[in-house]
C-alpha cells in the first residue's frame, strides 16, 4: 500500500513519474532542501520553488540491513544511506553496488512503484569501488 501524499510533496512525487528528482529551493535565501515541506529550513519563508537535481551525490553515512520490513519489495541484505546531493540536500535512500563507503560518489537510479511513480535510489560508480 502506498501512503497518501502531503500537499507539499505532491509535485515532487509527480515528477518521479518522469524520473526527475526535484529539490525545494527558497526564492528568498536560495537554500535547497529535501524532504518537501511548507517552510524554508534556512530562513523560515514560505516562497519555495523547485529545481531539478542532476543525479550525482556522495555517501555521507550508511548501514547494511539483513532484515526487511517487507521482503517481497526489499530483499535483504540491502544498504540504507544518507546521500548528499550535489545540489546540497541530504536524501535517505538505498544504495546498490560493491564497496560502499563514506565519501563515495554515487549516481541516481530509479525503482518503479506499482502506481507509475518511481523511487529514487542510488548506485555506486564501478570506478569508485
């Protein structure tokens, strides 16, 4: 079951149907953030827009999980990571590939969902492993 989408996240989720990763950008101070929310974490203003992320990032932190809340959709073992996007925001995601380590460069990939949306996931660069 896919949960309801908040009004702040609706545009973000719709962009995933086209495999576009958006981050919020404050029109006032330029701060970029993710997850979508109603106010800017940088200055507290509410005039937020969207910019498209290029798809590159760096692993900030990670852990390997050997248990899954739903083995039918997420087969263990898998890696959960915080990825710092090149645009600045941090994204909690999964990373696939070998030799995952902090400060490793990763690239955006997409996992299809049952309703036509996609979930952003990341892959290691074979040259980095």
